C-alpha cells in the first residue's frame, strides 16, 4: 500500500509523463523540419507552442516536488515495465509502470495538448467563412 496521497501521486506522475511528451514533440519537430511539407511553419509553430506550455507546467511540477522534498528516480526499464523510485516524506516506494500504459498516457496527453493548441487557432474565422451581415432595410 502506498503512503503517497492521490494528489501528490498525480504530480509525481506528471514528472514522469511530461518529459516523455516533450521528447516525442522534439523528435516530431525534427521530423517535420526534414520532411518535404510545403508549409512547415504552421506545424512547427503548433509544436513549439505546445512545447512551451508543457515546459511551463513541468517547471511548476518540479518546483512543487522540490518544495515538498519529493523525488522521482527511474531505476530500471525492460521491454515490459519501467520501475521508478519515489521518495516522499522520508519514505521510499518502488512503482512499476507497464510500458504500454506509459505510452498510452503520453499519447493521451499529447492529444490533449495538441488539441487545445489547435482549437484556439481554428476558432478564428477567415473572411471567406464569415457570415455576411444582413443589411437593414429602411
């Protein structure tokens, strides 16, 4: 049984997942730069904005962990599991994460971050899609 409260465990898991999401985005950004896309800039900007948001959130997570003397350390990894050691209020806990679970959670976070970034742009209407205002008849 874990001694770590759920809210603290959520923060600890963010410290695991957010660097993974950043790693995926960095790799994708390199792939876009090397790709034959005609219009790379929108993709690059979306990824860069998303990375900036994640970096700010990761900084807040690291600050919270440091302030509360919580540490997370990756111990070992194999084809099926990755083991992390959590230090929390003088206690040391080992937690195994199933690698497909890690990958799926990173994918969910990536979808959320990219979805929220793209919605803000898609909500802006272009002049071609603006409804034409009706003229008042006098």
